[in-house]
């Protein structure tokens, strides 16, 4: 499988598109011509932005990849192990790829060229959980981590000017912190405490499902002081809050991975406005929820803030919601689709698949159109796409 | 303004096979040439699903329920007149129940998931020392109200199942004449387990849940399974996850990187010395899921598709050799990890289990046309 970034495609990975994808193809909803070069750009803006995502090639090597809306692969940064999400500094001059939990490294690179800048190992007794965010001035990087000995979630703090040296940490005020974002006020961090206890020696096995207690925590980015913490009603404690998207006006959208029985259909997305006393869940018809298979792997708001896209790789569905009302808008199908990011066009997202390839997702038409780009189709794209504006 | 609908048209499962050709043509435009897609029909999947429920799932849960009932009786007998013989009989009944659980522990879907039964019956692995601590705390407090049935059902899962029972039967003071409260705790656990396992069997077969029927009647209104292929995917996931648990929870952490770095304290069922027996029983159950038990198993789909003629002999051989190796390891796992003769066998066992896992992930999914993705398989 040498030179695997071209040619062999996903045939060596998993041949079949998902069941739902298959049915969609047969029903004609997704049997669209591939978007040729230029189509992605037309749908996704002027194309100067780069999209960053962890990926793997057919030989099982891991990278952080950068590509444009047109499907041109700009670079691949080799990683020692599987990556998860990334953070881009506000000035766009540095990006950080976090290792997949229980992660042992973060890799800082130049998101324009893919040039590798720094690699930082996990601190003693800590592991990366795969997500992070920069401070408003770009001087600090916050990473979600676990303190296994202390049995608590941690936000690790890294100093950019010092080669991302770890300079501090504070509690995330919950177990298993996962996604973490800086609020538009520039002073507050919002953390999705998934609530699940793990042990680095026990792979990724979940150790406390019966007693898990997920939460959404707001922390002061300066000192980690807990500003607010919200949980779902106790009866919904199996709903692990994992992923976040934050709107310019401070609306926080969150996405859930439900740990209960597969046939129990529960709300999997919702919003919170800082200061409000409770989380608001998006109620939806069983038919909508079932397509998500109790599992949302990533979330993104479009550039207008009107639409929230939540991706379920298990259900092979990108569910688009109206962020304000919680109304389901459409659910285009992408087998093993998980990465999703806003483009520069309102209502249009870029999405990716673990079976290979990227897609333009339009809330207006409800379509997911594959982008014709052999280099991107030859890579398995991991959970998250993060945009870096030019 | 939004023109897209939230529900989509779907093709009926009956048309599945016929339309597969159309699918392949579309697929060919999306992907470079790969192995031919398997020509399995919805009926093929359905037949295997129904056979696995009838021959594999239900009989194994019945075996567990019967063992749990004998265990409850043995606990009653022991508590009526404690003594060495009856403790021995109780321990034997515990072993049979644990065996029964190891024969179904891979089947983590359906009725066993309801009311957290899976965790209440055998919550493992969980945080170290948790079970022993929780049991000791309960015994020290000796609060009769804590053992009231309704309350106990909602108590920590750590004290409700086989791991707590193991602490009572093999842990501190196990051989001393039991205090009244200790016996009442024993009985509460065993009667709870007998009830739960009885209910699981009942829920597979009838009542409000009737999970056998849920599995056998996939469709748009079925909250669990939309197609027969999706129900087969659930069985496949049980196979894959079962292999993963053996490698990642039962063996690798205990073995560590070397004999010096081994951690016998992490072994499952360490107190009763049944760690390796558990692994053997897990492997036998997974082998049975693949081969079928009287009726067809997943292997029948491999044969039916013909997409990978070498796969079935390979998997049969892999299971056989792996089981032979596992059965041939003499000392208990906790000692074998540091035993110069046995450790290489254990390391080989871990390699073998991982190899089977890789074969089922990379080839079985393809051969029987189940879509398992990079992301959907991962969970995060």
C-alpha cells in the first residue's frame, strides 16, 4: 500500500457504504453526480479557507490533513497515533492536533503549510481527551484531559510562546471532559463533561455507566473558577454530553452520545444560553432520532448561526437542525460521516466520511454531494473538521 | 423555505437483493474497484438472526437463569445451616452461574440492557477496589433497610451481582461462620440475580419486550432494527466487542509489557481463580456465535456470499487454535503472567485474539456486507 494517499481508495478499508446510504442511493436522494473541481468552491465560498482534520491512509498511518473546499489536499502532517480534534489559534498561524483519547501527544503545526512546529507529550498522570481551544489572545491553549489518579477531569493549560509548554491546569468539574470551547466573551470556557470514567490501562472501556453524571460546565478561563454547571435531569444521566458548537451571540449547542439501550430514542442535541437555569433539548420524532443511532460524533453551526449540523457516523446521517427552534431541517446521508464544519456560505457545511471523501452538505436542498477529489477519497477522515480562515 | 423533508423514502427489504446490482453500479462510480459485494438477501440475514436467537441467545440465557436459580437455592441452604460442605456447594453454584454469565456476556443488547441488568449482574471492569469497598461498607453498616428489595435494586451496581458475591464467598471472612446480616446480603444478591436472569429469558420470549420478535421483525417502525442486515450487524458487533473485551480488558492489562510489569490485581474473577476459565468460556461463546449452535451462525453468511472463500476455513482454524492454546494454560492467570513457561502462552493468546479481531473487522465485514466505519466503530 505504498504511496497510499492516492489510488487505492477506500477499497482496502471497508467496501460497503452504510445501509442507510445504500437505501438512499437506491431511492435516488444521494445518487448525485460527484461535485467536480470548482463545485465545492462555489458551494463553500471563495475557497481560501483550509479545513483541517485528523485522518488515516489505507496503510493505517495517521495524519493531520489540510484541504480546501474544492477537495485539494494541501498537506498531511504525520502523527504517531490516531488524532482526534484540532484547535486553531485566533491569528490562524498555528494549529494544534490532539491525539485521540487517552492521548499521549499534541502536535502544533503551521496550518498554511503543514510544517510541524512542536510536539508535546502528555503530562505525568494526564492524558489528552482529544479537544482543546485557544485563549482569545492566542497566547494560551486549553486542552481537555483526564487525571486518572485523582479520578477527575482536567483542563490543561499550555503556553504557545514557550513551545506549548504545560504551564498549569484546573478542574473541569466533571469526569471525562471532552469538547471544550472558548465563549465569545473571550473569558469563559465551556466544557462538555461526558461523565464517563475510563482508565488508560483499560483501553477505552467505560467504567461507570450506572452512575455517570454528565454536565456542561462554564469556567473562568483565567483561573478555572467554576461559573456555572448544568446537568440534565437525573433520569437522563446516561446522556453523555460530548460535543459543542458555540454561536457568536453565546448560544451553546451540545450533542449527546446516549449510553442506554439502542432502542430507547432520546433527544441527542440541545442548546444552552449562559445564565439560563436549564439545558434545552431538541425534541424530535422517533424517525429522526432513530437515524442517529443514539450517537452524535460531532457538531457544527453554519456561518449564519441559523443551522446546527450534528453528525452520526453510526446512523450514517448528518442531521441539520434549526439552532433556535430545535426543529429538524433535513438529514442527508453520509456513510460513516462524522467530520462537519461551517463553510463561508450560509446553510452550507463541509462534511467528511471515515470511509473516505468529503461532501458539501446543503441545508437548503438537504443534499450531501461528494466532492470529486481522489486524494481526499483515499483517506479515512476522523471525527472532526476544524476550519482555518485564510 | 426549507424544502428538504426529514423523512426519506426507503426501499423494502424484499427488493434489497435485486437492487444490489444497481447499488454496485453506483458504488463503482464512487470507489475504485474492490472485492465484489456479497449477494446476500434480506432472507439470508433474517434466517441467521432467527437461528442465533433460537439456538444461541435464548438457550444460553436459560442456562444462566437455571444456574442462578440453583445458586439462590444453594445460598438458602448455606444460610440455613452454614458449614464447610454447604459453602463448597454454594461456591460450586457460584462457579456455574459465573460460567453461565461468561457464555452470554458478549450478548450486550436487548433485555440484558434494560434496568441496567448487565451492570447489576456483573459490572466488570470497574474502578479498582470498588466492589470490595462497597461490600465492606454495606457489611459494616449492617442496615437492614439497605437490603429491602426495592431499595437494593437501586443500590450501587457494585454490590448487586457476581463480583460482590465473589467477595462474600472468597474474600475476607468467607470461611468464618457468617453473621446474620452477611447471610441476608448473600440471599438478597442471589435472589436478585435469579429474578433478573429469569426476567431476561422472559423478555426475550414474550411480554411487553418480546425481543426475539423485535429482532425478527425489522422495519421502519422497529426502534432497534430497520433491516435484517442491521440486526445481523448487532450480532457482528457483539462478536467484535467480545473479542475486544478479552484482549483489552481480560488479558492485556493483566499481562503488562513484561512479567515484572504484570498486574495480577487487574484480573477478572481473581479471588475465585477463574480468570482464564472466563476467557475460555468467552471464546467458546464467540466461536458458537460465528459457527452457530445447531442452526446457522455468521459462518453461514460467509458461505452464502462466497465473496471470500478462504475466510471461513481461516476463522474456524483461528478459533480452534486459540481455544487450544487458552485451554492448555495450566496455572491461574494471576500466576501465569509471571510464570516463565506460561507467560509466552498468554502472550500468544493475546496475539491470537487480536488476530481474530482483525480478521473479523477487515474481512468478515466485507464478506457478509456489513458496513463498519472508521468513526462508527470508534466511539467518541
